[in-house]
């Protein structure tokens, strides 16, 4: 039985993509281990089919955190029996590369995003210089890899002469007996509450929307979000719900009327994005407001499931939301298209590519 080890810097309980990947490969007959971070506020690990390990770190963010975690991860991998190491994003690529080379193990790179092109990085020149250096020197050394969308795959091919598979973050097809009827026209934002998610534009936009917005998630922008809500006196129209498990989030999403997938157009990571929530809303049959960016437009041209907006001006956002709230015929069309699209864009189809990818590595 081949042993695959995956490395992340995320909270393991909430990483939907890694849960899907690890469970899929475990069910295919592999031994699977997922290594992440033990945060001070980390909840108890949810029992899964595959192995999970958290590494405790003294530093919580910044250079100290990445340096400490990378060193500890390197030694963890060095003494771990495995057949393949997979680095998830640039923040784990170096320990995976060096430990893998020392142990002569197969290496895989899984780019969940265009890491060096995040807003938080490109707007800080010294930070960008470091991550861009790591990307240029290490990504090309991983000949086997995959990513979440065609834009990032094409960018890597042009820059580093490597051809990565595209395995999208599509949701699994689920049948639920707990779906509540949509009694109210509630509006949902779900996902990380981080920079570049358009929240500083969305909240003021709610002044001109006859509806209630619920925010599910946590992140480094939560403090600013609370301040913006308070400054605009929108405590009764914008409600912070916090973070819930992926299983709970699925049931919750089904109850909403509109989903929001907003991304600021600063950095190629944002412009090339293809977010989990885009598929989550699709699978819940919820029309959404999303960005007129390449990956969203490509799918929306095939199955119109969203009202696409060109920018994050509050009026642009509120007009799009109000269109879905008031145009019942358009809304019904988008619901129908969402139900058709999920039969094409789902984890059941994407997982076949994942399984074949790892099969090909061990057959080489």
C-alpha cells in the first residue's frame, strides 16, 4: 500500500479541498496522511478515515511562523515513512522538496492558489520578493503537479515550462433530507474573511438592499469587517455567524436565497480565482453574484448560474443583488441552470482525474 503525505498550513477541520482529496485517495486504497498546524484556538480534530497530524508552533503569524513551521515540518517528513510527499502551496514547498530529495521520494505540488500573486503579498514589496524567489526556484522542480483552474495551469506552463493537471474545487453531489424551505430572501457570504474578498465594498452596498446578509467564516479581516459594520450602522442587516464545519456549512447554504462570491481585482491570484463557494452555491441551487473574471465567466457562459459584475463599487454590488431579489423569472432560470451545471462540475468527476494522476505517477 502506497503512503501519500500532504502538507498544509491550514486548520485541518475546515480545509474542504484537502478533506475531499484525502478521503478520495484513501478510498482508492492508498494510505494517506495530512499534516497541518496546531493553532492555540484549534478545535478537537474531527475523526476522518485518513491519518491527521498537527504541528504546534510558538509563533502565530509572519516570518517567525513560516520559519518555525517549515523547520518542524522538514524534520517531521524526514523521519516519516512514505512513498510520496505533496506540498500544498508555496508555504510548505521547501521542506517537502528537501525532505523528499534526501529520502528519494516522489514529489507533487498542489497549487490551491497563485500564492505569490495574492494581494497580501504583491502589495508588500519585501514579502513579495521572498515568495516570488521561492516560487521561481522551486515550482519548476516539481514536474508532477495540479492546480485548481486553467488560468494558473497556463501561467505555470508559460513561466516554468511545466504542464499541471487541473482538478477543480468542485463540490460533491449530495442529497440532503435536512434542507429547510427558503422562507426568507436571506443573502449568504461564506468562506475566509480575508483581504481582497470585497467585504469593505459589500457591507456599504447593503444599505441599498432590502435584505439581510449573513457572513459565515473567519479570517484576518474580521476586525475590519466588524468596524465597517459598526461605522455604517448595519448591525441589523449584516450578521456575523462565525465559522462552522464543512458538513454544517452544506446544510446551511441550502437555506439561503442568494450567494455572494466577491473578489478584489488586485493580483493575478484574485483575477484567476475559482473559489470553493462558487461551486457550493451552484450545488445548493442558489443563484449568485460573482465576478466577471476568466474562470467564472467560462463556466457562466456554459451554464448561466450567476449575475457577473465588473467591479466592486457598492452600487454595482447592490444592483446585482437587487436584480436577483426582484426578478423572479431570471432567478428561476439561474436555479435551473445551477441544477444542470452541478451534474458536470462536481467532485465525482474531478476525483477521477485525481485518481488517474496518482496512478500515473506510480506507473512511471
